[in-house]
């Protein structure tokens, strides 16, 4: 079977500081979580706010850049591929309120870091110097 296109791109804000570590073979790996929100009007006319949390993993030079330049609250655009759980679906978990949620995971291939300027606008720093190392 030929490779098929598997590509996702999300914009959001980091929910915590990135965690950088190293594999036994000395490859850099960076794990980070970010949230992406959207709003829409439901069929009954009520405004609905929806937030999706995503756990991302970056490797190599990209992991170093994310680890060095991002922190909790950093505005990012992350491009990569979804990483399914063992059954091919997102990981389902029970929330503290008793409801259920799903954890989406992705392998980051490119990260665009959007940082606020002192003048209130936004400037962009693009961190896409490395291909993922799997």
C-alpha cells in the first residue's frame, strides 16, 4: 500500500512548559501540550465554545528549538501527523468531573512560534529547521 497524505495543522497556546529529554541514543525529544479553541452557533442558536487539547512530540533540532523558545502560553502553529493509540483511535480517559475525554497526540514536523511584540501586534519566528527523526 502506498503512503497516503496524513497532515494536520493546529493553532493554539501551550498549556505548560515544554519538557525536553534525550533518548538512550542521545536524540533530543520535546513533549508539549497545546489547546486549540473554536466557537460556532449550534442549531438552537446558542454560541458553543470548544477547546481541543493536543499532546505533541518534536524530535531533533525542532525539539531543541521548541524547548528553548517556547513556554506556557506561547502561541504556536503546529504541523504534523496524528499518532493513534494502540487501537488506532485517540486515547479515551475519564475526566475529574466524571465525564469522558479524548487525548489527541501528534508528531510535530514544523512549529511556527508566534510571539507577541512589545507594540501589541504579533511577529513570527518560524522553527522548521529539522525533519522528524523516527
